[in-house]
């Protein structure tokens, strides 16, 4: 973990060589995040964990916004990149198969939706984007739990809050998102 922070600090200072050391240092953890998320997808899902990690990593290092001062910021950015990739994938899938019709999302019935449809994922993404404008910390928790598949303890550690606070934030976020998603039906 200290190595990742050291590498990220070197990148922030402008060390071009440090970028080459970043992927080997974070690859396995990113792969586990992607694997946890994709394990909840339906059997017909075409995106694989390795492809998700590679695409997310390319987006991260290819962006101009590489201000990752710590593991927390880096893995938060990775969760956001994975979220965007999954939403883009869902939008493409929806446009080909679903004709754009939405259906109700039962977001309150589980901590993490086991098999979301492309429509559900897009509705969640739209609501989460609005939520992040009013409560960025709770929105970040949702991204880490839902899109990166982290436990309360793991997400709380990255956000520097207690697991109990993470659970309270999660419950509030679920209720807020549920209300926003259901009002769009």
C-alpha cells in the first residue's frame, strides 16, 4: 500500500517513469474490484473483468486529471472510471435491444442489485450524477460499494469514515436514489 502512495506522489510531482510502475502495483486490486462487480452481472454480459480493468486504467492514465495524492483518490477515480464504462456498455446494449423504455428499479430490496438491466444501470447513473452534486461523499460511497463491489469496511477505509457511518450514509443514499429513480417512471 505504501508503494502505491509513493508511486502516486511521484506521478503528482511529474515523474513520467512512475506511470509505468503504477499498473503492476495496482493491477491485482483493480482486477478484484472489477471481478466483484462483474460477478453480479447476468450470464449474457459480454464485458470481462480484465477488459474492464484495462479500459479503466487507460482512461485514468490517459486523462489530464491525474491528481491522485493517495490510494483513496486513485481507487475512487478507478471506481468512477469503471462506473462510466459499465454505463456506456449498458447504453449501447439498451439502444440495440430495449428501444429505450425504462422500467421500475427495486433499489431498496438489496444492498447491491444482483442483476441490473441496462435500463436500471442507466437510471441509477443518472440519479447518482444528481446525488453527487448534493452529497459527494455519499455518492462516492455508492460508487465504491456498487460499481467497485467494495465492502462497507473497505469503502469506509478509503473514505476515511467508520464502517457504522458508511452504513448510515449507504442507507440514506439508497433512500435518496430510490426516490429519484422511482419518480422518473
